[in-house]
């Protein structure tokens, strides 16, 4: 038995009762000196108590605010002074050799029968781990709240009743609302949606068509529901609707479900898109007007050019001096060049407006190649160049396609090759190859001309473009030929490419799908696409065997051609008379 300042303690009994308790337990007398400590208290405060030792509790239990290191009054002393149980506030503990220790405590005064304080009992519990978890939760909460507020997009949360429980500043700015005016309200009521007036969000007849309302109700019923949508919101205070891009998802706070709505104001983007659509519409109208103008003017200009060419042909049949005939041939060449330019512009206008019509008939492929080869072989010979024809023996005699456009492609490529070649010659080749179970005709036009650099090749196949300005001055042309070739090849399901080196010549290759035929539907007509032939060599002044340059076939020009033929017949009759 221990008797210490009016406290009688059966030490062995206390040790049996409290020795195995997990929490630290100690007892003091009225003077605040320790009279008992269990093993858990000794381990907690790193002090071994020997019975009968006279030591104040404040020397063993040195409590302080762990965060500020400010000393506090012992709760044991406070409990004996106030005769009431005392605990510890948050962040109270002490610093031990292995770090800070956070404590919770219950200190209760011991009273005798007369109500006098005889001592105090205290139970201490190490809550460091719990406090660390609390601090982590607090830190995470502070971090998430900071992210919530710092986010550049609007974020708001709703409960399972569809009421707003939280909203960040960007969302308030987007909706032009104040925080206190929206919390606890339905989304439509919070933003003063015109559909909610006057009955409230979800109760108006127009609410059944509200995308936001329907998605919120779907999320309330389905825990896995998420959706991304764009909606225009008309509010009471704004004249123009707000375009919102919204994403709805669900999160769980313990057993409580929350609906998270993110919203991004895309009104400016929608306005920009509208402006772009309008600008595109106006541009298309302007482009169509320009294209129609080009097509109409091409027809109108071609009529007098044909008449001029016809009159020159008639004049060449009359007795002329050498100088007059030479001048007329020059005029004839100029009219042919101008007609070629007009035809190119008309083709370009058709391709750009999508009005180019392609035939799909069975044709004599050998005859087509022979006619193209014969014409350009003569042109090459007049320039002192060689012309190598394709080997047609291994090619199918009949194929399906558009003979006019195939010849137009070949004529454009061969004319270019001859125009830019001054020595050597030009080769036309055709072969068959298979790619992914599809047979193709592969055409190539190769020359030994001036060639092109890589920078110059980039400019090819673009409208009104040639490799440089000097080319236009030296060789003429509209810069539309290769663009028309590319569009025609693409329209027929093919591809075209080029390889070239400066002063080493060029090679243009294009492929077209091969569709075999048994025979030609019709014989090739005596028409030919327009080409730009070199000026012919005249043997003598009396030779009138000049053949007018064939014109590009075009169904739209038939009426004009008929008018010209009538005019030529009339003029010829007048000259004969």
C-alpha cells in the first residue's frame, strides 16, 4: 500500500488492472506528483516510473502545441483546479526522440466523500497516425479546392436531388451569377433559364425538351451515366443565348453520390464558326459566279476566234505574196494559241464547278495510241527530235474509258515535253501492272529537256502556275495544263506523279484503272483535242495544204461550231463569185 499526500494506492492491484491497457494511464496526487504509471504510459513518454519516486507530472508529460511549439498548461493541473474533466485540443502533444507525437487525453479529478480533490487520473492516447491522416485529408481537400477554384473551366456539383451544392468562380462568371444565389437551387432556377419560368426547373412544359435537365435526371437514376454535349442556354438576363460545352460525370463521397457538371463557354467559337460558314457561303457564291463568268466568256470569245481562223484559212486560198502568206500564217498561229488558252480556261472552269462530264465507252485503245503518236511524231520531227512510240503489241486492243480525256491528258504531257526539249527526244510508254487485285494502265512521258529542281516541282499541278516567270515569257501558256491533267486523272480514278532533275529531263507517270472491253462502241471521230503545234514548214508560196489546228472536243461548243461552218460556207461562196 502506498500513501502519498492523501492518496492511498494499492500498486499491485492497479498494476494488474491497468498494466495491460493499450492507452497510457497515470495517476497523480493533489500536488501533481505521479503515484502510478502503466507500461503503455512509460513507453509513450519514454520514462520508467519506480514506485515511491517523487516526480511532478509536468516533468514527465511536457505538453505543447506541436505546430507552434507553444507550451500549454497541463490538463491534469487544470482538471484538479476546476474539479472537471479536461481533454486536449487539436495539435497538442510533445516531441519525442523519434519525432512529434500527437495526443488525445481524458484527465479526471479524484474527489473524496467531502468533494475535496485528492488527485487526478489521466488516460493518454497516441493519435499521431490519425492526425497524419487528417492532415493529409485536409491537404488534399485544400489542394482539390484550389484546383476547383483555379480551373479555367466552370465546375459545379449537384446532389441526387439535382440541387447545386458547390460551384467555382469560372462557372459563376460564365453564368453571370453569385455564389449565394445558386447554392441549393436546381440548375435551371440558378441560371434563370427562360424555360423554367414561371413554374421552376423541371416543372415547366418546355423542360421536357431541355438537354441539361434530361441528362441530370438520367444521372440521378443511373450511377454509371456520363455524357458530353453542347447546348445553347437562354437566360432571363441575357439577350443572346450562351453556348455551353458540358460534360457530366458522377463521383462518390463515401455513400453519397454527387453529380459533377463541367461547362465551357464556347459562344465566341460558335460565333466564329457561324462567321466562317457565312464567309464560306459568300466565297462559294463568288467562286461560282467567277466560274460561270469564265465559262460564258470562254464560249463568247471562242466564237469570234473561230471566225477569225476561218477567214484566215479562206484568205490563204487566194493568190498572195510570200510576205502576205507569212504574215497570215503568223496570225493563224496567234489565233490558235489564243484558242488554246480559252479552251484551257473553259476546262478549268468546268473542273472547278464540277461540271466536267466524263464518258465511259468501249474504245479502240491501239488506234487511240497510234493517232496520238502520229501527231506528236510529226511535231518532234519538225524540231529535229526523236519520238519513241509505245509498244502496243502487249496491250489490250479494247478498253473502257473516256477517249477524249485520255487523249487530252497525253496531248498536254507530250506537248509540254516537246516544248521544253531542244535536243534528244521524247518517249511515250504504256504498260499494265496490278496493285491490290486491280489492273492498271501505266502511261509515262519522258523527255531529255530542261528538267526541274525540287522547288520547281512543288509548283506543278497548281492552277495558273509555272516553274518560274521566265518560263512563261519564253514558252507561253496559261499554267493550267498540268492542273487540268491532274484533275482529269483523279476524276478517272487514277494518280499522277513526276520525277525530274535540272538539265536531265523529266518523266511524268500516270495510272488509270484498266477495264477490258470486247470491241469499240464507236469508231473514233475525226476530232482531236487542241494542241499547240509548232509553226509548219512551208515548201513554197503556192502550197495551200495547211490543215487548221484541230480544236478540243466540247459538246457545249457544237452550236458555235455550226454557226462558224455556216459563216465559212457563206464567205467561200462570196469569194468564188
